[in-house]
C-alpha cells in the first residue's frame, strides 16, 4: 500500500513524515485492513525505511498488537533512489523520468527495480507492505510486463494487491487512484 500524505514533497525534504491528513489516512486504512483481513490477521507487516511509510504502518501494527520493533523494515521497497542530493534537481529528474520507461533509465535504477521485484517474488507468505508511488508502479509493471514508469496513480493509503505464485507476480487489484503529489 502507498503511504499516507506526507508533510513535505520530494523537492522539499529527504524523508518527511506524515502530515495531519496522512495520519488520519493511516488510521482509516488500518481500520479497513483490520476488518478485511480479520480472518488471516495478524499478517507480517513490512515497511520502507522512509518515515512516511513507517508512520503509515504503525496504526495497523497497533490494531494487530504488533510492536513497532516488529514491523519489518525492507529497504528494497523504499522510494526510488535519487541521482542527486539537490532537492530541486531530484524533483525535476523524477518528473521527467516518470514520463518514460524503465528501459530509458540508467542501470542503477533498473537494478533498484529488479531488487524490488526480487523482494516481492521471494516473500514466502501473505503480508502487508507499506511503500511508495514509484515502487508500487514498478511492482505493477513487473507483474504486468509493462515497462512504463507510471502505470497508474495510486492515491495516498490506497491498497494494491499483488499475488506471488511460485515467484511469479500478478496483479489482483489496483488501489484507488487520485492525482496526488508524488512524495
């Protein structure tokens, strides 16, 4: 699932947490997931190491009585790495990159995408993963054979369901979409 609304954008902060709306979104989606997954809960919870993803994971962990220390931090589901430390330049780079395909990016970004795909295809169990816009699009692209960087626009706290069948990913459902700011 995508994290809740962040307190700052890609061009303003390296690792923002959630704003007030994002915290509400995280509580709301936690309640929805707890109800929908009541028969199989608690499932393992994975999170990107980024603050906004981890903060989105916490309400579900609390509902399932999982300590924050037991949320599994998974670097391979983090946001796409930036080619620069300059915040304005990385925002411009991302905006341009999102118009194209993975094939047009340099090798380090394709390695990142493959690591994400490997992570998802190697998970041996059902779980909930809190991640990011680009990472979700990358996973959906791998599962559908689509090399576009932007396949759909997952809203904050939208739930996209992927299925891993013997290491082969497929899309069960795409999450709710919205024209949100990519953080």
